């Protein structure tokens, strides 16, 4: 009895230490990385929920409602700040490690230190939400917890349309390994799950059409996946990321050959599920690096299983080496190379220059809060995350394909190719500076009116040029 109590206490200490490490690396210096375009979308929709009281699901874009309602709750408690949003995602990432611990402890260790898992747990988008909900659903299925299984499943549906890929892999793997007798569903939990699903997609009854939109979403998202929409990648894309940064998961891929025909149906279930996820995601032309989270975690479990079969000393040395390599990769990625386009996880990332521009504007606002009431014009073909960054300015106009007939705004963001057309309409003088928002985009010019920003600019002589009204450069 004493031995068992001692072992249990040791396990609790190990779990507590692991979760503390996982939380620390996910929370440190969250403010360093510039706001990503997708994070700007998250913040903007949360602002809309505050203003209108609902999120209206769009079957063609921006994904499901649950992520936005979660971040709405986070902002309601802790305030409007991207660090707050990211901290919410970080907590979800740690909860995922805790659930993983219940499934496979070595796999949980691999997840806690994974470069990609850490990176996207520091990133306020749907990816870590979806992975956590998938884990919850799996755990509920394996442990015969029907409420958890259904909550996870509904949550996946209400988070991102790619839930169908995981669902298809799950159904095939469970059928092939005779797993369906694990879970006995009853009427009450099913009805509660259906009600939750309906409430989320109908904006809690305010937008009943959202329920039908859930079904409409499959066709446009299928077309997006097939066409690639500019995000086409080769079939080996995810394997190459593993080869470069996710060695524990890569071990799981190699070990899959050992377990695909094992007599242990539970192990075969996880192995087959991971293989199917890798195949399905690899075959779809549309690929983004964050999708790899749905591939990594099952192979981390497989890796955790295979090392238990090897001699203890060798297994321990291998786990330490793999974790050490993961930690080195994670530190480089998350604290040094977080905007480096050569990193596979850094994808259409906003460059730091936007932070410099916003610091100039925010500094001026601190000295003169009345600037928030001034007119703002954003004339960009690709605007995110700027609408969220300028959320405090309530007199802002956004233009994509065309320009307004006259321009008299005090703050202007413009595609550089439009400079001539915009400057032709100036009725006042401006300070101007150029910057690049993110890769594959033309430069942006920011104009700040001299009447408002005179004496309020940082390093004005070094960074800004003067553009006079009605006079082209």
C-alpha cells in the first residue's frame, strides 16, 4: 500500500512539473510576435460580439463560432489585448497536455515540448482549440464518457470545418479495429449535444439560418481544399516538417509499421487513426502548417508506446534525446525565429514593422486621446490584422477595390501602388512612411496628418517624409 501511494504521489509531482513547464513556455513573452492576420480576424469578431451580441456564421469563411465565443469570454474577464487572447490559447494547450497524460504519459511529454504545439498554443486562432476538442472526444470515447465524447465532437464541428477529416479517420479506424462497443450512447446526452450544436450555430437563437449554413459550408470548403487557393503544397509537406522539427512524432510514423497489425486493438486504433490523418491531410492540395497538429498527437502516442517496448536504459536515453532536440527547436522557433519566413511554422506572418507603426500612433493617442475620434482611411487589398489594431478608432473607413471620392482623413493606410491616386486628393499635409505588412504583399504607406501629429512622432526626421497637399512626389 505504501509503495502504491508513493508511486501515485510521484506521478502527481511529475504531472504537475510537466504542466508547469508546458504553461511556462507557452506564456512567456507572448507580446513579442506581431499580430497575425488570422489573430486580427479573431479579435475583430470578438469586438463584433461585444457590439452586436452575436457571431453570425459564414459558411464560406472564418470558420465556426466556438473559438470566437471562447475568446469573447476571455476578453470579457481579462480585457481587450492580443496577449490575453494568446494566453487563453496557451491554457488550452496545457489542458491538451493534461488529457494526453491520461492517454499516454510519454506522449504527453512529447506534446508539452513540441515546437509546433508550443507555437500554435501561443497563437490566438482555432488550431489549438480543434486539437484539444479532438482529444476530449477521443478520451470520452475510450473511457466511455459519453458527455465528453459528444462535447468534444460538437466542439469540433463548431470550431473548424476540417473536423470532417478527423471524423472520417476516426470512423474508419474505429470500424477496422472493432472499437464501437466501447461507447454506449443514450438519448439524453445526444439531445443535449444537438441542442448545444444548434445554439452555437444559430447565434443562441438570434440567427436560425446559421443551422442551415452549417450544412452549406461543406461545398465551398471542399472547393477550397481541392483548388489550394494559393496554399498548394507537395504531398510530403507535413512529413518534411516532422523531419525538420518534430522528431518524436516522426518516430511514431516509423513505428506505425510495427503496430498496424498488432493484436492489441487499442494500439492499432491509434496507429491507424494517425496514418489516416497523415494520408488525408497530405492528399489535400490546400495545406497550411497549423493543420499538422491534428497529425502530430496520435503519432506522439504511438511513439510513447514503442519506447516502452525497448530496454529501459535505451528508452530513457532516447526520450531524453528527443525531448532535448524538441526543446532546442522550440526555443529557437518561439523566442528567436518567430517571424523568420524560413521556419516552416512561420506562415504569412506579420512583420515587426507594423508594431513600430502602431507604437507611433498609440504614443500620439496617449498624449492626445482626442485622436481616437479622428477619421481613419484604410485602402488596402489585404487588410488583416489592421482592422483589429485600429479597433479603438470608431470613425474608420475600409476600402478594397476602389477609393472614396474625396480624402480628408487624419490617418491613412494605403497600398503603395495607390499612392499617386491618393496623394492627388490630399487636402492637407501628411507625414508618410512605408512598411511591409507580411510576405508576398506590396508595401504599405501610412499617412499621418501634420495638423494632428505635429510634434507627436517618434524619430520623425529618420523615418518620415513630408507629403504636401495636392503635390505629387
